[in-house]
């Protein structure tokens, strides 16, 4: 009877580590690393979506807050216009009447540059301005003919300074006599710089902004200021083409029409007025905290995977040495 030698099939049993072969060890190592990668990727994806949702919600809530502030000012301006309407003064284009609104403390005085009454031909019938402004002898131009004869509220911006972006927001409503006959228009002028200062108080990072638009897409105020955009139309942007028609309040992600940067937006329409507030933030700024978590997670993942690979390599190396030693002992026994 011949003893099995090293070259016979019985002399080299399959190389095993416990109940598993080294091939199984490699498979298990690969599966473990895959599970770590998938788990980390899933957590990062959930974190990404949560961060985006939180930032969009913050921008929407910010727009709601500024919309409420804008509504308060708009209502105060409307009250000033209504006070002029109720006065029923003896208007005459040959002897314009002085309005006494600024002689008392009105709710909109800090925003108003003046109150003016025009007849249907655009002739000035009455005017009232703050004490400091009156010294400048400044009188506004009459609104355009279509505005003078319009039955609806009109809001627009004129006299835009292309260096600073400052302009004058004109709020025009029809004026009627005691029997309801249309006799002209009342125009209130608002300093856009007052809104700009308020909108600029919020720090939204590089590229961030708070903007007041007319519903027709005209940019009225922006903080920080953007002189090149004030008075221009943005009616073809996603806000006016897609989102605002679908809902008076919302949030979305889009490429900025100003500098082509990807931004997150939240918006809210001002109740009862043709105005809308939109707040924007660069996507990179919004995801700054998530990028920190991303690099931390990736670094930890790489470290853990390296440890797993190192441990698997050590186990495989030690197993090979052990099996080689066993093979040598079996060969020695065979020779004996």
C-alpha cells in the first residue's frame, strides 16, 4: 500500500479558513466593502435631499416674511392714497392744491417721497411732499396716459439710477369725485432704497439675494442691489413662466438668469397686490454643510475599507503560511 505523496490529490486538500475557503473570504470582504459603500451612499443621499429641502424651506419662509413686510408698507401707502381721495379738495390745474398728509404723522411717511393728484390729461392738481423734499422743488412727471385712464392699481418704477440701482416706485390709483365719476389719478411715490436696505439685512452668502418683482416680471428692488436689473423684465424666467402660475407660494431650483449660476429659490406673492418676493441662494452655499459631511463620510469609508482589506490580507497570509506548514509536516510524515 502506497502512502499518498505531496503530488497526489489526497495530499493537497482544499485550502480552507475554518469552514470557508480563501475564495469565500475574498467574496465576503468584497460584499462587506460593497455594503459599506452602499450604506454610506444611501445616508449621504438622504442627507443631501434633507439639506436641499431645509434650505428651500428656509428661503420660502424668508420670502413669506418679506412679503408680509411689503404688504404692511403697501397697505400703509394705500391708506395715504385713500386719505387723499377722501379729502375731496377743490382741485384746479391752474392752482395746484397743497396736500397736508405730511403735516401729520402717517404710517407710510418713512417710505413716501410724495403724494400727487393728476387730472385725466396728466395735469398736476395737488401735491404733498416731506419737508426736506419740498425744498428741492422736485415735481414728478405725470404717469403714462394708459395708467392715468386705467381702472386698476398700477405699480411701476421710474428714475432708476444705473450706478446705485435706486429708483422711485410709483403707486397709482384712480381718483373719483363724490358721485363716483372718474376725475383723475392719485400717485404715491415710494423710495426703493428703503426696501433695498431691509432686503440686504439677510446674509444669504455669495450670490444670495432678496428681490421684489411686479407680477408682470419687472424687477423693482433687489438686495444686494443690482443696478443693471432694476426696471428690466424677467418675465421669461421659470418663476413667472412655471412656478408662479402654479402656486402663489413655493420653492424651486433653477439656473439664475443673471449669472447662470445654479440657485435655490423660495417665493411668495404679496396678497392683494401685483407683487412677488423671491429669495435666492447659490446651491454651492446651500450645500456647504453637506459637503463637509460628504468629505467626512468618504474619509471614514476609505479608512474602514482599508482596515477591512488589511485584515482580510492578514488572515489570508496567515492561513497560507499555516497551510504551507501543514503541507510540509504531511510531506515529512509521508517520507517517514
